[in-house]
């Protein structure tokens, strides 16, 4: 208490209050900002208050009891914070068609190293055998060689990716530059069955799916039948197990004066996109084309930030994909960032509604009546864009903890 009888807020009090309000992990930076605010407030209180009389005991037994109680609450809250559940994630990617899929996978590994993510599997919608081999090589590079990898059969984009050939790169000594034991997608399980197996073993309403390629795998999951893993069909299994589908697809703003922009991930498999949009039973958040182009990954980071190791797949893939070097849109990383940190204010969300996919691949959003609807899409201000870009860079460049 100060001499005017005002309770003096401690940094811990406000941190504990903030922790109590949040259901997920909290950025230490936001706590630090909060603490700075409290420090300022306390300084102002101190400056404006008359000096306390000397020889006055300002802490009463009741005050001590109250302080102890607050400390206890803060410690309990801190313990809860430490043991926050990681996001259970299945990452569905067209690895090899653009370098931003690799950015997202690097981010996932950094997030898993700090306990924020539990990567249950990577499934691939690019139908080329090197995509799975390269994915396993990246997982191995990050010290997780046994992450399950599933592949699409009879999928779209069967041509080789520009950088998946890194899976077979060898150094002067003849050894693989990026060791891995899944040599080809031909040896990997089919994605739909793998996803069903994994979902069946997870708690209800606990799994986050991130789709940053085509709709093929998740549409097939939706139409899957009961099997040895679950008596539920695909739609019922998704409704029971999947908390969120975060998806990079479509466009929800005007792109270069085009109000009907046809986005790559949709138009490569339009029937699958239409079926998923029509029937998916759990919440969906769409990261439209406009988000990734508004928070490009700076090429300067590619040049400067990965030198801590002789060979890193990110700059080598980037060079193969974009030989001239340029800032690359972050379509897939933004989708991942929202999925892991939906409550951090990196993005705003549209009102709820429904997305449908037209026959030409256009994504059409209609707000729901009375605020209802399964779908939302990401919205990002210029201020948020700066935060998002920096978060993506810092997660991508984090060294492996092997
Ligand atoms: Ca492996
Ligand atoms: Ca992609």
C-alpha cells in the first residue's frame, strides 16, 4: 500500500492476472511490455504520492497474507503455463512446388523444440517420390527422423520439384548431405490411411490440421470409410478429432484489380476443393493469397541468417527455387503461424460465414446469418504484417536442437 492507501500493483500481480486470462502460452515479449507499463504506472504513483512517514510499518499481517496468496496464484499460473499442451499438428504440404512450404516446416521444428507443437505427421499432396524423401531429410536434419510421412497416390503436380533433389545431394566424401532413411515416396504409406490411424489415436477435438498444398488428401480423408483404425467414416472422425483446419487457399481480397483471383492451391484440384468446402464438419480458417504477399520473407535473411551450419536446406532450396533471389511471399508460414498461435493477435479474423468454391476455382465467402458459419479468413493490418514477418523469420532461422 502506498501512503494514500492505494494498492501498489506489482509486475507479478499483473503478469499473473494476464496468465490467468489466457488459455494458451503467452509471448514473453507481451509480458515484458505489460511489466514495463506497470513499472511506468508505479513510477508515476511514487512521484505523485507524498513521502511516507518514517518508522511506519507499511506491511500489515493481512497484507503479507494477501501477498503470499498472490505469489501462490502466480506460481500456480506459471506452472500451468510451463505445462501448456503443445498443438497436435498434421502438416499437409505440396513440398517442392514453392520454398514457402519448407519455411513452414522449419518453423514447425523450431516450435516443436520449444514445446509449442507436437508434429504428428507430414502428408504430401505433390505426387512425386522426391517430395517425401526431401521431407524426411528435413525432419532428420532437425533431429526427428521418425516423424511419419504419408503421400498422395494419383495426385496432381507429378513433375519434380525444383529443390526436392536436395534429398539426393552428396558431398565430396560421397555421403548424403542431408541423411534420411525414407529414400522415396514409393516406400511411404498412403496419406489418407495414415491420417485416419493418427486421428483415431488422439484425444477428441485435439488435432489441428494445416493444409498448404492441394485439397486432395483431406478431401479423401473426408470421404474415407471405416477401417481397422476407426469404426467412424471420415466425416465423423474429423468432427470428433479435429479442432481446426488452417488452410492456405483462395483469395478474399482484390488481387491486382482482380476481384475473382484464381489461386494455385485451389485450381490444381478444383473438385477436391469443392467437396471439402461443401462438407468439412469442423471450423476452417483460410489464409488467402493476399496474406502471404503482404508479409514477404526478406531475402537478406536467406543470405545472412543460416551461416551457423555449413549446409542448411532453407537457403539451398531457396537458391534452387529463386536463383535471382527475392523476397518470397509467406503463404504457407502465415497459415502455420495462425494455427499454432491463434490468440496472439498476429491476425484478425473475418466474421464467420461460409466459403464455397466455384467451378472455375474462385473462393466465395458469404457472411453467416446471425453471426454463424464454419469459415473465417485471415485479415492482417500493416502493423500485424511487420510482426508476422519477423516471427516467421526468427522461427525459420532457429538452429536445430539435435
Ligand atoms: Ca525417416
Ligand atoms: Ca505450398
